[in-house]
C-alpha cells in the first residue's frame, strides 16, 4: 500500500440501491476528498452521505446532487440511507433541496483546485456529461470541456462490461438517459478514462461483519441494513482503489487501450488502439488479492 497517496478526489456516486458505494467512500476517506456528488438519489441520500463522512471525522465535505437526475422519494426496505440518518443525526432531517446542484458543485470545486483532481465515478454519468456540456459561469470563464482539460487528471469509471462486444452493464444501460450520458462522456471527456467493468468486480466480495465489526460503525450499519452482512460485490471499491494507487499496474491490473463506444441501447463496444487515452482493466491476480487489500483498509480493527 506504499503506492497509495492522498491525491485530490471527487467521488461521483448514485448512493442509491447498493452498498458497495459505502465501501468505496470509506476507502476514499484516505484520499484528499474534495467533495461527493450524487447522480441518482433517494430523499435521504445527501444527508446520509454527510453523516457517513462526519462519523469518520470528515466535516464540511461538500455534497451535491444532480437535480435533473432520477429521484425516488420512497426508500426501499433495505435503505441504509435512512438507517444512517436515524443513527447519526440526533433526530434531524435535511431536505435534498438544501444541497448544491451537480454542475455548480463541479465547476466551483474544479475552478478553485490548486492541482488537478481525479474523479471516481461509480454510478450513472449524467452529472459528468452535464459538466462537459456546461458553459462559462461565475466560477470560470471556461466551458465544461476546457475546465476539465485544465483541472482534471483522470476519470476512474465503474461502468461497462468489456469482456464481450455489445456488453450491457447497469450504470450505462439502465435507461436511455444513462446510455446517452455515458456516450457523451466516452466521446467528449478531454482527459484519460480508466474503466473497471462489471466482469472485474462481480466475483470479488468485500466487507461483511467479520471485517467491518459491529453496527455502531457507519459502514457496518450500512452493509447490514442493505442485507450484505456477509460482504458485497466490489465494483465500486475496486474503482476507488485504482484511484488511490493512481496506476493500474500498481493496483494489480493489466490495461487494454482503445476507444469505447456506447450505442443508444447502452451496449458498450471497444476498439483497441494503443495510442488512445481510454482503457479498461483486467485483473492480474486471484480475487483474494483484491479482497485482502480492500478488507485491510476498511477493517475496524486495523483502522489507523
């Protein structure tokens, strides 16, 4: 883990129906976390992110929501967001209307960044697509593409299924909106993109009560509430670990470089091209390698 550094990071998450987002955010606490954007949300999502971070000592981290995104006011039965609020808010509630919109959030943080920022995107890509299409505002005279070119180092994206042509993966293929957004990002994002696909994370299981301890801890509480007390597939935490290492090989992957294509139905295709700045990753090691690394960092007993 000596290769992990505290690089500036924005976390872009759906924080919605799955809890591997929680594992990823717990890992990114070890970065220089500049903010969290929520790209599809429940009414409890933004405040629960805020409380999750505060429970680990991170106060005043900006949280934003994409106010044009998919919004569900009724939480599912296994909502960890509601459980976090019940456990850590002291009975308070904050309306999602009080949170900054995604494009304003991105433009404000990026324009003021002193060094280039990495983006870890583990949900839908509508917020990033909207950033790319944004125009000059009070924060910057640059349009979204030029602002990213100047202020973003790399996009680490959990999206796609790259072990087959025409792959279908939830973050891209959920609906026409998510497919269109992923297509815009693949075509217009002016900085390197590393994709971690469905196939990489589906067999890697991390978390669970034996690793993360009792339900007083925010991560453990979230995973138990979700029904993942024995662990969860590790798409999002593996993407977070790629960013923490900042290098695919150091993180335990080989890379396939080329051009990513998304069709109107959300199917992804890839054409190899070694000169491209887009790639997807392929695991070099057994699943236990990635499980052990992630678990060592989220373990309550080993927390430093």
